[in-house]
C-alpha cells in the first residue's frame, strides 16, 4: 500500500468496546478511514457509524465480500474471535483483534495457520501497551537501564458492578473462555509478557471467587510465570475489589535498579543512588495510539508490537494458569509451534 493512502477499516461488532475503537479511528484521519461496520443489531451499527458515512452490514461475512476495506477491527464476544479472524484472513484483510485473541489451543493453532497462509498482518489490540509509562519503561529496559531483569509485577483490579442482569455473555465460561483472568486479567498478562521480554515457560496460579458468585468463572486471580530468559513475573487481577492504596500498576526489578508505575507516572531508582528519577508523562488516548500503530504497520509494512505470536503466548499463560489452579501443579506453557503441531497431527 502507498504511504500516502489511508487504511480503510471495517468494524466487526458494534458493542461497548467498539466505541473506544471508533474514537481511535476519528483521531487518525490522516491514516485511517472508517469505511464499514457489521453487526446484526442495526441500531448498534448505526450508532457506531454515526455521520461518518461508513457502510452498514448485518453480517461481517457479507462485509468481507462486498465492502471496500483493507482491514477489519474485531470487537466481538470472546468465543466469536477465531471464526472472524480466519474469515478475514482468508478474505485477504489485515486484522486488529480485541483481547483475547481466541480461547483454546486448537483455535490458536487455526488462527496462526490462517494468518500465515494469507500473509496478512494481525495485531492484538493490547491498548495498555500504549500507555506512555509502559512505553517509557520498555525503552529503559531495552536500553539497559536496569541491566539484567529479575522480576516483573503487574496489577489490574477494580470493584466491578456486574450483576446477573448486566453481565451477559461474560457470566458463562462457554462464551467468555473462563472468568475474570481471561477478560480483564488479559491486560496485566500481556503487560507482564511485554516487560519481561522473554517467552513464557511455566505457570502456577490460584483463582478465587470472592464476590461475583453468580458467574461461572473466577472473579480474581494471582499468577506466577517463569520466562525463558530467567525473569519471574507475577500478576494480581480482580473484579471483586479495589487494590490497596499504593499498589503499583507495574514494577520491574533488575540488577541495576527498579522501575515502578501507577500507570500515569514512572519512577526509575538506580541501585546506589539516593533519589529516584520520576518521569511525568503526557497522557494519550490509548485507543487512538493503538489504531495509529496498526495503520502505520500496514502502510509501512512493519511488525506491530503484538502479533498473533504474542497473543498466543498470552493465551498460553492464561490456559496454563487455569490448568495449574485446577490440578494444583506448575503447568507448562505450550508454544505456537506445539499448538500448530497439535492441530496438524
């Protein structure tokens, strides 16, 4: 594609999270055209299209066949992600997909194979990677500010007001894929992966249902992950409670010092120095930054921060956490190659 053109995006799914994505399109008029939206609920599709001129479809497969689009943005319930990814890849469309990438090892292998065969770009919509504090922390880690990294911790917990009347498909493991860990917990998991800088090897976890007893899955989780570069990661995530005052969004400890962030500011404490350096960072619209990165990846032919590789690794951590909690063991994380082999055997 020409770097002077825009990426014409078709939105698949017009539910709640789609509003943030559309806001991201509208903040990137130089690289993105909101061309179409598909949702079986016409009122929802019309609400997202607004006065943008985006064409409206009841079925995304019809949109894939008929609309003038270069890429799709998948904002569907979890259990529908795999089919939409595979259909889009086979139609030759680039793909931005909300978390989780998919739900099972078999689905992950099918997604990986479809994207590779089609030669399209798939980017996981991991919006928290575009927080300025995260971007700055990753830069400091990669340039050696901490030396060898030993430990990464992430937290994403809040008091969720779900009840049986408003939880919808998230209340059922068959459509959500589990409970809180594979939903909100996906955020601190991909953040852990990003900052650790390695591939996950093994996981141990404890799950709990503290408050939302009407849902099928857990409402809280604590997970430990060993990475192949020696980093040990830990995450805490919950819909049941607010974290204690002073709990970090993320922290990183290495041989040369540490980083800690509340999600807005970032502190670097170099070992042996009395005072920490505090970086006050300008806020950004995370979804606008995410959409801009996706568009530039397509226009310039560059690799997005997280492709299906990282999406499958995040899923692998979560599935291993579920296995660990069920069996009370340390569970291995299966690699992309192992997933593909399992499907083709």
